[in-house]
C-alpha cells in the first residue's frame, strides 16, 4: 500500500505527478535544489527536502541524496518523472536495494534499452526493422570513416547514450565526417559521460512517430497508439499530436505490434515509448526506446481517456493492467505545443522572472506547467514554461482550438516561442499534415516577434499608466500629472520607448472616455474594466482585452492578441550619457547571449577571419552554441580561454571589421 510517493524531479512533471497523487489519496513529497526552494512543485507538495545546490549534477542527479530524502520523509516509492534520473539503471537499482518502489521499468530493462546500440540489436532480434548503419564495438576513427563510406551519405553520427539531439550530427559529404565525429563525441561525453557513437543512414523527409506502451509485472503489454513528433528544433520536439495524419489503421496496428515486441524482448514493465522513423513510402524503422514517461504523454491521455501517471503508480504497486489491447479505444484528436522561454528565431534560451503567466481556459484545453506568475526561469534547467494541450473531435477542430488558445495565452516578462507556435498553427503545410523532422527549416516559418507596438497597445499603455497608477495611490496623494489628467480638457504628454523607437503621445479626457493622439492619428477609447493585470477597453465599438504586468526594471509589459510588448518610459539624458554619445571604435565585441562555459576557441588574436567563420563554441543550457563572425575582419582580443565560465552579456571576442 503506497501512502507517500517522493517525486524525484522538478517543474511541470513534478506538478503533474503531485496532482495524480492527490487524486489517489497518496501524500506527495518533493525534493528541491537551492534554486527551487520556492518553486511551484515545492509549494504544492505535502513535504519537501533539499538535495543540494542549484546545478543538477549536485542536486537532482544525486541518487543517494534523493534516496535519503525519501527515507527521511517516509515515502514508499519514487517517481522519477522524465529527464534527470528517470532512465538511470543504477538509480533504479538503488531504489530496489533501499526497499523503495521505482515507478518505472526494472533496472535490467533500462540497461537493455539505455544504449541505442544495444536497443537496435534487441529490435533486430524481435524482428523489428532498423535503419541501415553501423553499431559495432570498434570506435576507431579509421573504422568509423570506413563504415560511413559503406553506409553512404547523407548519414547521422549519433551518441549511443542519451537523447534530445545531444551528440547528434548530420553529415552530407565525406569531407564533413571527421569534424562531425569529433563534435558528436565531445557533446556526448559531456552530456552522458559516454562518447560512444554509431552511424545511421539519413532518411530523407522522415516523420518521427512514437508508440506509447504499457506493461505490467504479470506479462501483459499493450500499446496506446501513436504520437507524431515531427516538428522539432535542434532535434527536440516542439509540436506533438495523436493520431498521426500519416498512419492508416493497418500501419497503426503494424507499428503498435512492433513496439510491443520490442518491449517484450526487453523484459519491460511500466510506461515506455518506442520511437520510429517513418519514411515517405510508409516504411518504418526502430529508432530508440525511452524507458520513462514522455513529455508529450498528455496527447495520448486525451485521445484514450486514460491517466498514464495513475496507471504507472498502479503497475508499480503490483496491479495488473485493467484492460487488454482490445479494450483500448481512441477518440478525437489531440495536439501539444511546448511553450519555451527562448527566442523564437534563434532558439536561444531566455532567463529571468515570469512577470505574468496566464494560460488559456475553455473546453478541450489543458495546460501542464511548473511555473506561475512571479517564478523564475534560471540557467540551470530546461527553459520550458508549460505544455499547452488541446483536443477536438477531429484534427481540424483541434487545430482551430490550438489557434484560439495560443492567441489567449499571456506570458509577460520573458521572451518566448509563442510567435513560432502561432506561425506553425497557421501554416498551410501543418494544416495539411505535411510534416517531417525538417519542417521548420523547409517551411521557413516566420516567427519574428513584433518590432513595434501598434497604436492600440500604446493607447492602452497610456491609460494603464494613469488609471492603474492613480488607483494605487491613496486619496489626496495623486500626482499633479494625475490631477491634470482627471480634470479633463487638457492634453497630457506621455512617451514610451519600444525597442529603439520612442513614441510621443498626447492624452486627453473626453467625457466618459479618452482620446490618445500619436504621430499620424488618434484613438478614442473607453475603459470597460480594469483589474490587477487586466485592462478591457472599447475601441471603435470593439472590446479589446490587454494583460498587463511590470518587470523589475519598471518597464510596462503588455499582452494583446497573442503578442507581447515591452514599453519603457524614457529616462532623461544625463550629462554623463551626453558626453559619451558619438564615441565608438572600428570594431565590435560579440557578447555571450547567456551565461555558459567556453568549450572551444577556434581562432587566435591577430587572425584574419571570413564572414560566417566559426569563432568559438559556448555551452549553455545543456546545448552547444557556435559563435560565428558576422562580418570579415581581424580578431583583436580574446578575453577568455577554453574552460572559462562567462556571464550573460560578457564580451567573448573583439573583432575589427575590414574597411570594405
């Protein structure tokens, strides 16, 4: 009998498991790093224990500390979530030896499927096709180069351990192989402690289709249909859906049966996912098995009506599956969109305070999140804010619901990929179901955030600054500006800076409403409602709803029609700033886009470089980022060396441009 479960994770998956425990009458226990002491999953748990400093290697990856916390807090089982220790066979074995139920597969199954090379061999033995390639023990450069020539180009160099695109390189020609091999080994060794790689033929325009399986300890295994996860950036999923628009009923049965064979051959128990590459001709190949719950499991839950976390807990407690394969049914269509704190064009992570997080509501809309307004996104962990999951009677209805929910989603204070998600949802190719793993690059999805604020946003900001500010002041303590505003008939100047542009406005009260003049026109509006983070106004007989927050620097943050705007009040020039104006130099410093570690410096001081030439490699947020020359020039200074830690915004290299 399980009365308390410790969740060895953080973020949205920890919150998801906590809520499942609540429904089952099981007490949830949490662990946290120093950076997460006040995190949402800690606030929702019954009890919580610290497990170390902010870096995951010193906290969430410390198996012995998590076992000790579970014992101290009186837990009988540990749910590992996904990531961190979820696919760590040694940790699963530690749980067993400590008398704790591990809510996942046995360590033997994790070991069998944990390495992609071993998993391929199990799939072959089970009669499941794999992509042609090389997975031999000889890892010498010469052997791998010879095998690459045999497999043929294009091909993929892939890390045997781990996933998420880390340690993976695409190679289109023999001359690129040596550099790709070195990069894959380096990244795999850093991420997984194992630099072993294997080679696979690169399938052109493939779909990424995975099959969810469930297995109990009584020999029963079923599959719960497929999820298509083809829309990816940097080999990491962005949009997932079920069912796949590419599968026929016959192909679904065939792939489901193949997944069950792989799971049975591995001696699998609990929830897992068998991933396949699906070619344009309908041929499919085993890719890998994820021996844990997947991030995208909610889409399966919505089309099957099953709660995978509750089933995981029941299986770990020894219960048999309550249904057979014939008892699994599917209804409607579900789509998940991952909301990240990252630039929607470069995909560079963003960090900082989430000033406002207001998810959409309504029928068929679910949001799984580990963050609330006021929480922080830090450099230490994955920058995912939430998962938006929608369902509908069919794919067309689900897409319409996704569009509406994305437009209603308000996230202020951080740069997010909301523009990318909206652009994908509007893409004709996505609507047609013509997706593959190179979708984002091929379609050239336009996801640039708005460069300028429209007049409606400027007018709303002017109203908010005065109305909301006045309401916060005590009676009789209003500023002269506020008094003039409310007197009516007086033009009150107000200005905002958006990006590099400053907007000068004139605000005038007019009867029950206001008139806001701007360069080129004016807007008349009436306030309908104003609350802590919401402003509703009537503009040209249409009600417009704005979400509003303020960041630590005092900038006004505005959300409207799915877009986010940052409006700053310009500061007056000081003598110091005027004195500096106009002074520059003939070069430029390329700064670090975020805190990280300098992995490799590829140039030296005094070296002539060409536009687009790689200069150095920075590791941040568990990914490598190559900094390239934005123009041809000469390297004048290199302040850092390989291995140095650098702060966000630090000058990494000083590059003097060529005169021409």
